């Protein structure tokens, strides 16, 4: 704190050019007086090795003048007025001008400099625990100083700890002094000057089309309440606001200048996404329509399916097939709560693709899940593929060389109409004959790079495959409208019939024994149970020892029940064997680390116990819970929690568990998860490296978002040059990421 203040005192005056005094009292003096303009140029041409401050700026993404201009203050300090000491209340941060009446170094209780100053209204003692001889000199008795710091009113009278100070004199700044997000190696004073220079040099010319003002600015200008803000005015104001502004409107970003910036930011985001969508529309994909005279594979598939599709499933299948029948690559997200039946929808999309004479790939994030899909899809598809001489192939990392080679040749020859697997599916060696549809299950577990790799698989033909992404974590509406504006979304909003809702119970782990007794009863009545061990993020080894211990414990306490163990370090064959025993209903209890998190489908399992549930994320808990309640039996989810040493749960832990107990609705869970974690974490892999919104808040700025969404497509049509300039101003090179 005191360091910052020392640096900041010098600034407002010099940055605004209104004052004469630029004396920085302190050790930074030498460094801080170099010319930022010259430095910025040095960065751009990169001829010299960048200084620590330049490096720090680059790290913050402050590369271009416009980046600096858009680097906005966190808060402000008011150095525009001098306060009389007698008027300063305890805790106020004030600026005073006073004369030194005493200056001495004390050695007890520790070495410190005590300086008494008096401004005629009262006296104040300044205390410094670290100081330079030069500072001591500046504060010699009789010196007149301008001092800024927080007033404490102790027993010995007024005090300030490590205030910033300099020789009095020079005019007072007319604007508030900005305090920027910075780092230790980037002094505020340096950053302030760099920003002033950048503000002057940056091209801030209008990019909004004539007459297209964001809603709040319209309101203000129409009512003559505030001056109209264009970007240049808004930035100048936000960097150096006049002291009469209501600070709360700057802090909560409701000020029209902030509104203007947030609107522009949202517009840039929307433009880049619409642009990505338009670029995709220029790409070509195979048109997937049934070949004339082909056997009706879809009907055959539906005929042998043991259940009928729900209305929601039929509806999304329709949307997907309509997309695939176009020559533009599909880019669609299929979202549906856990257990809503996404797999069969994926299978139908695959059938449509195969029917048209093309190949389909389905990729899942874990081997267990991929394996399950494979088993299920083979069961559904082989009967109708066999007569056509086609197969379902399997590709995974832990595959025997020979089997892998066989699979690869099936894929290359086209005999494999469908390829199911893990990341192995997108490896370079995998050559498809004619891949036309890629399905990614649990898409949030995959990154941009993997989606790009999939899209490359058809590159030789100059086309791209259709892409269907599936997720059980629905995207809250606000995110869908902003970050996913370029994505088409299909939603399964209905569970298959006959499901009984899952009852969720929060139980303290001191009552673990009761829970185990209940497990015994469940198994005795022919049901099966999952027991998920705590997530120990720091250590996979601990995760494992924990699961092993629990496994032993449960085996002991449940004589006569087969208790299995599943964890990520197990050899694939062993995992497979365990899953088979559980799926077949032979194994009563499955103890596992979080490997079963996604997708596992064993309808007979009706109890899910999650140990240390307070450590899991909300979406993860919901996914785990979704492993039960898949059959007709009443199912339950027990969230065992343990309190910390103070007998408490963390606030977020509590919030998550409460949400779990209160709702089974995946959309509601997703909304709360977003609330708890914020968009950055929520979006996870998809946005790795992509620019997040810095200023706008999706909940608060819905009006601005609506405005941007409405304007973006029109602007791309009618004012493409402005649109390009706008996006590059706001996103620079980062816009590329959004296209994956
Ligand atoms: P998720 O959407 O979580 O991936 P799954 O595709 O695994 O869900 O489906 C969950 C279970 O529901 C599976 O056993 C599946 O066979 C079954 N199922 C899917 N659709 C229906 C339906 N329309 N009627 C009955 N059961 C269905
Ligand atoms: Mg699934």
C-alpha cells in the first residue's frame, strides 16, 4: 500500500501536465522518469530487450496504444483538494499540506522515522519503517510538504503510516488520479504516463455506424442529462474523471462512460462471433441426405430400438438432420441434462450420415465412457450395418498394436462406417476415407485444438465435416447469447418417461456408518450403489490411497457383497473388467475416484454416495448424481460432507450443496454454477486463450448485450470496414480463437 501511494503522488499532476513538480520522493525516481512513448515504440519494434516494466505491460496484454487506452482504472484517488487536518476523520484518506516541526529516527521498539507535521489546524505524526536518507532530507524540519495518506487517530494524536509525500507546491490536479491494475514490477507512475501517451496517440475515431448509439447513452443524450460520450470522450473521462463525479457510478460501472465502453466491448464480441459464423458459412461440407434407393436405415434403427424417442429427442434429431442436409458445416451444440438420452440422438445422426454414404466419428473424453458408447452403438448399429458390409471401429490410446492397425485400416478403407473412441480418434495417423460427421461427447472436456484437429480430417477434399457437440452442462442463457453466439444450440428439455426423481440428502460424515447400513439394504434388494471418493486435487496418489482404503473398509463392513474399485491409474483391461461386473449387476457396490463422473450408464444403480462432497464443483456433483435415477427404481444421492476444524463448511461449499439439495434441474444448476464460479472458469476448455469480457457483466448488462446482438449482423452487412476496425481495436489478434 505505501509503495503504491509513494508512486502515485507524483502522477496526477505530471500526467495531466497541470503541475510543475514532478519530484518523486523515493527510490523509483530514476526509473520512473524515462519516456513511456519511447518505451512503447521499443516494445513495438522489439529491438532492445524489454525492461521489467515493459515485460510486465506485455504480460498484461498491453501491447498497442489502444490496449493501454482500454486499460481502465480499478479505482481513483482524489488529489484534487487539500484537507485541513482538523477536518479529517479517522480512517479518511486525505491530502494535506503541512510544515515539518520535528524529524527524528527512533531505534525502539524498532528503527523508524518519526516526522511531525503541522498544517496550522492540527498536528500529525508520520511514521516510516523503511526510508532513504534522501527522504529524510526532504522531510527536514521547516520543509513544507504535500502529504497523502490515511489518518489514524490514536491515543497520541493523529498519525499516518507510510504516507506518500513530496515537496509542497505546484497546482493541484483537476482530475481524480487513476489507480490501474498493475503488477509489482510495473509502477503506477510508469503505467499512468504510458497510458496518457497512448491515449493521445491511439486511434479512437468512431467505429459505431452513424445513428447507432447504445441504449443508455441514447437515454442520456436525449434527456440532456449528461454530455454525450463517444469512445474518445468516455476513455478520457474514465482515465481522468472530474472530481464532481459520483464515485459509485464509476465503481459499479453504471456511469454512461462505462456504459459506452461495455456496449463497445459486447459489440466487438458479437461481431467476431457473427464473423466466425459467416466464415463458416463460406465453408463446404458434405450434404448428408439419404441416397436414392437406399434402404431406410433410420427406420430400421428405430424399429429395433427398445424404446421410442421422446418428443424432445425427435425434435433435436430433426434439427440436426436439417443441418447436415445443407452444404454448410454444422456447428451445433446438443445440450440435455444427464440421463436425457443424448447418445441415441448421436446414434441417429450417425445413421443419417452413414445412410448418405459417409463416415462418422464419435469421441468421448475418457476411455470408460468411450467404451460404453462403443458397446451401446455396436448393439444398436451392427445389426443394420452388417448387411451393408460395414462396421463400428474402436480407437483408444491403450490399444494393442495389432488391433489398432486393424482398426486404422478399417477406417482408411471406409469399411468402418462409425469410429468410436477417445482422443485417439483425432490423431494424425488416423486417415478417414470420407469423414462427414464428428460427434464430441462432453464437449467441455475438449479444447479448441481438438475441435480444430477434427475439422482438419476432411481437408484433402476442401471440405469440413459437420460438428455435433454434446454437453450435459447446459449453457445459461446469458452465456449462450454472448460467448456462444456463433453456435447453434439444440436442447433436450425432457427426460425419458418412467424416471423417478432422485432424492438428494446432505449427511454429515460422522454418520457414515448409517449410510453404509443403508447400502447393505439397497444391495440386499437387488440394487446397486456407487461410492465416489473425495477429490484430492493436490495429489493423484492421495486420491488413490483414499479410494483403496474406502474400498477395503466397505468390503469389510458389507460381507457377502461384491465391492469393486475403479480409479484412473488402473490398467485399461482391469477397468473394463470392473465395469463389466458392475454393468452386469454382479457387483453390488462400485467404489471409485471421479473417473465415473461422465456418461456411465447402469440403470440398475439407484444410490450414489459422494464422500467429501463439499470439495466438488457444482456441475461435477450434478453429473455424478445423474449416474443414478436412470431406471424405474426410486433413486437417491447422498452427499456426505465434513466440516473443517472450526466446525464449518466453506461458503461456496455450502452454496453448492444447498443448490444440489434444492434442485435436480440441470439448467438451474448451471445457472447457479455460473453465479458461483463466474464465466471464466465456467467456460473452461472451450475458451482457453479466448478473450473474456473485461468490463461488461452479462447479468447486469443484458440491455447492452441485446443492443449489440441486434446491431452486429447489420453492421457486418452494411458497414464491414467499421466492423473490422471495431473488432481489431477491441480484440486485436485474439479474435482468431473464437473461430474454433
Ligand atoms: P445422457 O444424455 O446423459 O448421455 P444417455 O444417452 O446415456 O443420457 O441415456 C440415459 C439412459 O436413458 C440410457 O440408458 C438410454 O438408453 C435411455 N434412454 C434414452 N432415450 C430414451 C427414451 N426415449 N426412452 C427410454 N429410455 C431412453
Ligand atoms: Mg452421455
